[in-house]
C-alpha cells in the first residue's frame, strides 16, 4: 500500500547501515534532499549511492553527517574533498557497467526517485531520467518517490504503477535547469569541421557543454538526422523545429529520438512532455553495443581533456587529479565500430588556460587516466582541422595530430616526438 508522507518524514525511515540510492541529474529529488539537510542525524551511518552530473548536482552527501559515506561514478568539485578523505568511494566504470553494477551487485535498501503524477490508470512516468532507475527499482527494498507536478510525462521506458511505490512525497517544484552554454568562435570552427563528417541521414550521439552546443548548431544544413544519445539538450529542439532531425532514415527506432535523460531548460522539458517522438530508455538500451550495432551510419561525438601523439584519450583527469568519470564515451565509440558506416569523433579545443597549455601532448604524464585507447580512436577534431587516425601508423598519427595542434606548440610537439622515437632505439 502506498503511503503519502511529508518530506520531513523521509529521514525518519532511515536506519544506520542502510544503502540509499538517490536519483541524480535533473531528476534529483530536491524537496527530499532539503529535508535530509535539515535532519543531519538521519544520515548517521548511511551509505549513499548516486549518479551525479558536474555542474548540476552539487550536494556532497557525506557532508550530511560525519558518519555518512557515498559511492559515486563521477567526481564533481563538490565531492573532491570527501574523496580525498576517503568518504566517497569512486568507482570507475563504463556507463553500461554502472547499470550492471546497480542491477546486479549494489546493495540498495532504499531508492529515492522522482516521478510524474499518475495517469488515469495509476501509472507514473519516470520523466526526464530513465537511465539507471529501472536497475535500482528491481532490487530496492523500499521505494520513495518525490511526485512532482512539474515532472513531464514521457514515453519510452515502462512507467511505474503507483502501487509499487512504498511512499510518495508530493511537490510542485520546478526542475533543475542547465541553460545553454555560450560557445566561442574557436568552438564554432570545431563545429564546422565536425559538420563535414556528419552526413544527411546519419544518427548522432553527443554530450553536454559548450563544444557540443557549437557542433549541434553547425548541423542546421543537414537533412533527416536521427538521434540516439545518452542525453539531449535544448539545442535538439532547435534542430527539430528547423526540420533537421526527423529520424526518417534510422534503421532502429525510426522516427524516434532515443535518449536516457534530458538536461536543459523548461523549454526542453515542455518539449518532451507527452511527446511520442521522444523515447526515454535505460542505459542498458541506450549504450548497449548490441543495440548500437543495429543503427547504420551511427556517429558518436565526444570530447576529451587531452590527447597524446599516440591517439590516447584522457577525458577524466586534470593534472593527474580525477575529475568527472569514464561515462559512456567508450560504450558509444565501440558501438560505432559495429555500426554499418559508423564513425566516432573526438572534438576538443587545441589549448587550455587561455592558450597557455596544449591539449595535444607528446605522451600522457604518469597518473593520467586513459579513458579511450588509441586503437579505439578514429577522428580527432580541433579548431585547426581534422585528424583521421584510422589505419594510420605511429608516425602518421603523430604528424596528423601535430597538424591540428595550436601553431605555437607544433614545434615543441615535433621535438618531443623526436625524443620519443629516439628512445625506441633502446629496444635494439
């Protein structure tokens, strides 16, 4: 039997030793989280599990009580201190493996999620975040739902009947928003180069941030694009309204936009509300290689923090410190390899720190995490051009990557590459 309670009654359901899953992204149950902040003693001995998005989810759950701990799959700035103090257990996994972990191994005593109000038949939608919730609902002993009048009712993943919810907290709170990120002229140049690799009728996957915004904005001359992505952002609405995205040529889920989450503004959330063109599906579908291989002309577009002259991608460490996580980059890149005419693109600015640091480096320093191996990388794009690394030798890779580095660093990279090659003679 489902019981309606107040938010301040939720902490009273906790007992020390419990493992509590908290939904993240724009479906973060903010009303219940505020109640947890107001009752810190309730988090004594609680181990939290959550999927957080840098820049959007800012609560460090371990800050709720000195004896609280947390498992995280992405590290945000807010979690850094607790991670260093070993209160946050960071688990590096591909997104598909994160889903499998939650579904098969993780202990989940309580799941706190957010849903839409029920329809006439008593079914609640998972709204704008269907990525990991199905895995957690399969095993949670207690399910607590923040039932938000502002949560869109979306299509795709099977809704949950209200009778399966143990407790509900009713609210009418606007969803967290992440406005469009302004992009620079250099980012627009990246977008224009990427647009030459995307053909009419392709199905695309992309990330979040200024560079993806720039890339999507440069696709407005394309026709019949499809979308199969881990997330969608506001710019997708622009492309649909411009007639660019139709999904007519998709070989799987034709005519549908497939995504796991929506992160943007109220404009995006209103667009997906009761929209049969948008299917929200869990990670076990959106990122599955067995699904991706059925999508012809699948193009994954991802980013990197830096790349070395061998083509190895670091997408999660800055100066040796963990930031973010592996995410779905490798899932999608490997999916493109099995897609007919598929291709993967890594797009990044050539420099950081206002041009003082090259993002293309001779070789990664000790402590740098390799997110994507050199053998998985195909196209690399900066504001200076495109490096096609497919079937290229070590020397050819280095030459191509140096050619798209910022001009002020090319000589330095060439010299460093010469030193790397000189060490090869030690093999003799």
